[in-house]
């Protein structure tokens, strides 16, 4: 049984000695973080799908991030602060959000 991580916020820095530019962050790593409210990622490559992404996220900042495929299963209903500056899927994500708001 996977352990639940009780983190409310995560920051993935742009340049970090633990990551090289070919490293990817799996979307599935957020599956056991139901209390996540804040995610800031700069220059991160994401892979996978996001059906298990935390649904109570309030602040989502993805600057210069890259997705290997459109994350059509993002749940952005409770997000209050949204920043997709220079992210390759920004138009897709914004369109998805606007369709849900109608």
C-alpha cells in the first residue's frame, strides 16, 4: 500500500543539482499527495497522465514546463492562481479550463 504524503506545497526549482535537463517528473508521483494545495515548477518536463492529480490544488504555477502529451485530465476546478508562462501546453490547458467554466 503506497504511503500518503501529507505535503501541502511543492516547489521544483529550475536548476537543481538533483535534476539534469533530461530528467522527467512523472505525473503519477502526485497520486499520493491528496493535500497538495500549491505546486510551483520551473523548466520541468512532465510525463504521463494526470487523473490522480490533487483536486484541491489552489495555486498552480508551471513556468517553461513541457508535457509529453496534453494533460487533458487535469482537474483545475479549485485553482485560484494559475500561471502557465511559456509552457508548451498552455493553450490546451487554458482551453480546457474555459470549457469547464461554461
